[in-house]
């Protein structure tokens, strides 16, 4: 088993502080960690939403690929217009 040195140092200090053998402290902490029941989530994550206005006329939002193509075409046209 390979335990990070900083963690080992913390465990040793804690064993000295509690005046218990290192082995007993490590066993107890592992047992407590394995027997601990995960706590129930406090609540679901809520993603904020923002009003973005109505879509452009003629754009069907149910057709994602067509919408992406139209947006890409608009961007290409803007780039070509800027180069002139």
C-alpha cells in the first residue's frame, strides 16, 4: 500500500495528539470511513436560464442541424464581408 507522505505525517501527528498507537488510529479511521453512509444530496443543481428573445423569422428551432448551418453561413458571410 502506498500512502501519500503528507497524509502519513498528519496521521502520525494525530496519533501522538490522541495518545493512541498509529495502527489503531489508522484502523479506526478506515473503519469509520468505510461504514459511513453517504449523506443525501441537499438539493438538485439549478442551472440559471436567461431570456434570449424570439428566434429569427423562418428559423425552426426543432431542426438543430439546419439552425447550426444557418448560423455558420451567417458567420462565413460576415467574415467574407469584413475581408473586403
